[in-house]
């Protein structure tokens, strides 16, 4: 059991995963925590909400489909802290579909890692023999380069793939298909270090680390009041925006709220980078190098099932992933790094994805679309480009009692749910060190 510390009061600004993780960690060791969130729900970009409807029967939807892998050790630890780990269902199969409907299945076999995919990989029909040889050489290069090269943050993932003589089919149908969804950035813009990290931790380091976890409940249910009953020292305040983090005399003096002020012993800002300069203009945190990469989610409700597959990655089209939400009738489609869709009108997006979906699932042609909803997350993640890694700020700041969390900070991971939770744990560690009683919350990677 974790030892209890002398109680101090910590204010957390922002109720996304980073802020929630910091609150859970600090609350677990006896610190009083008050968390402020501007919106009426928690989870930040990993949340859900009721879809506006003319009646009360409208569904609750996730703002975008969020998934995790078993290598996400800290996110899984956070779910265990809230006793919701049983609401994450893991899949051992990856389904790949080509236009025309041909299906390939990828899953681990009995061989030890890193050979555990050998059997199913050899049977993949969407890759030619030449492309499979390219990918195999590339994966061997991941093992060699990830821990030994020091320039991976300075080159793009596409640079690295071309250096390793990966052919067009291997790049487009394998590397791009996996990495654009994992990092939410194009290969031409993505730092190679992040791409290699995904394949090392998620595919090569352990035999089961690739398994994909999908929440079986709306995301907001994972952070419900019931989940926080074990943390009586943590108070969550929704609909309570912080207008300013007041810095005076070289430290944070208080938070400015709509109806007054709030003071604590330490403060954690778990705000996105574009909000920090507005709320804490005197914090001296440089954010000018950061830009965004968008994600678009499309929800479609049909009058009949169009597929029995639980999920699939869709090749050679705009849409990249399909998730079966309700017996094949409610389908969620995801387009990562979706800059081309940002300015496209809603109906054009719906028409586009319906046309593409027919290429994979013929039943769409005979199904009637009953409802559709498009979610454009313009500021979904920071763009994880070359040269940015050492621009990401650490948890501690030049203000002694102010600490940072957020997937854009130096978490050791790209902008993922795992990265957000890691940043919250790191901020909590920095807070306890500031109080003179340093503690560890961060779980090590699987390798």
C-alpha cells in the first residue's frame, strides 16, 4: 500500500484525463484535491455526451472512438484506481478490409515475441510478398534503431521508412494505416521517434501488448461520481471555469473564478497548450512551437445491420477505422489527421463516407440511413512533428508551486490517453516532491 502523506491542498485546473489522473494519484496518498472543469462533464477530449435530439431518446455518443493497447500501463492503472478496468474489452484480432470486401486477420500466435505475428502475417492478403518482406525488414530495423539512434526526433517517419527502403504498398497499407491512427499525424509530419515507439511498445516488446481495448460504456461513465467514491479527499467541480491563475511574489497566490477566488498549497494546470497563455500569462511556459492535428468522427445509424465485425481498419480510402457500436446498426468511423475534412460541409462528409463504406460493406447499399452525426475535433492533439520533443515542458515550472500536466507536456509518449495519464502522474510526483515527501505514481513501460 502507498504510504499516506501529511495532508496538503492541491488545486487542479482542467478535468481531462491528465487532470483526473493527477487528482486520483494525489488523493490516494492523503492530499486534498479540488479539481475545476469548465464543462459539465469530465474526460476532456476522451468523453461522451447526449446527442441533441427532438425527443429524449437520443443516444449518448463518444466525441471520438478512443482505444488503448495493453502496453498503455498507466492508463490501465488509472482505470484500476477508479475500478472500471472491467469495462474495457480487449480484442486479440485486427481486421483489415480492402475495397471490395476482402478481409485479412492479424493476431498473435504461439511463437515467442518478436515472432508472435509470423503465422497470421504470412497469410495477410492485402500485402504482396514484396511488401511483406519490406515490412519484416522494417520491423527488424525498429528493434535496432529505437534504443540506439539519437536523431529520430529530427527526422520524419516517412524519412525513416524511405531510408529503410520500404516500398509504396508497405508504406501506404501497413505503416501509414497503423501510425496515422495511433499518432494522429501524417507520416510526412510525424517525428520518427513516435512511430518507432508505437511499433516497439505496441507490437514487438511483448506478446500481448498489441491487444486493443475498447470501452464497453460511454467514456464519461468511466469517470462518474461512483468511480470516485474511494477518494473522499477529491472534489470535482464541473461547470466551474478558472479565469486566471494569479501569480504574485514569484508563486501562485490564487485562482480567479467566476464567483470569487480559490487558494491552495499547490496548483496543477492540466489545460491544453492553447489555453495556458490566456489563463496563466505570467507562467513563462513557451507554447509557440505547438500546433494542432484534427480528428473527425462520423456516427451513422442504419435501419439494419451492415456488418458483424466488431471493428476494422479500412484500406485505401479516406475513412481509416470502423467501430461497430450497436449490433451493426450504429457505426462509428474515424479519420485521423483529418485536415482535408475540416472545411468540408457536414453533408459532404456524410455522402463521402457512405460512398466509401459501400466499397467495404455491400449491405450499406440496401440499408436506410436513419441518423448521422459528424464530430470535428479541430484541436484533437498536438502535431508531433520533428524537433518538438525537447520543446515539450516538464511538470515543474519556474513557479515553485505551479505544475503542468497534459498530453502535450513531456510525458515520454505522444498525444494519447496514455500520454495524458502519464503527464498527470508526473505532475503528482512533482507536487509531492515540492511538499518534501516525493512519491512515485508512474508505471514503467512494458519494455
